[in-house]
C-alpha cells in the first residue's frame, strides 16, 4: 500500500492492513505523512513515547496522540493526515512495546 492510499482508505480497510505491516514499513509511511504536515518522525516518536506512561483510563489516548502530532506539525495541517499519522504512530508504539516485552 502506498502512503497516499493510506490517506484515502476507509478505516475498515486500513486497520487490518496496518496490523500486518512490518514496523519498518509503518515507520516509512509515518515519516512520509509527518513530512506532509511539516513534522519530523523522530521528534514525534519521542513525544508520543514520552506521553504513553501519562495516558490513563479517563483520557482518550487517540485524541492525546493527535494533539501531539498536531503540535509537532504546522498549524494548517490536514486533519486527515494528522489522524492517519496518529493511528500509525499508535501501531508502531504497540509493536515496539510488544517486541520489548516478548524478549523478557
């Protein structure tokens, strides 16, 4: 799947495809989407990773991740790109978390 197809894909089609993608492919898509909104992948990944321990049950994690992605990008960023980049960032963090814990 190409990065531009990720933006246009329906959620029902997108989510299963994201789950089976390898981390490197997800990172490539995330970097391209973030570049479109003027954000740097490494910076966003660091900010999202720092925010994860602060998330709690009363807070909508997806909204918080979107806020972080938006804050790292331009003010006029396309909302759809921010949403898709946020979803991908969450999947990347989840995969990294599971990888770390499976090694222990």
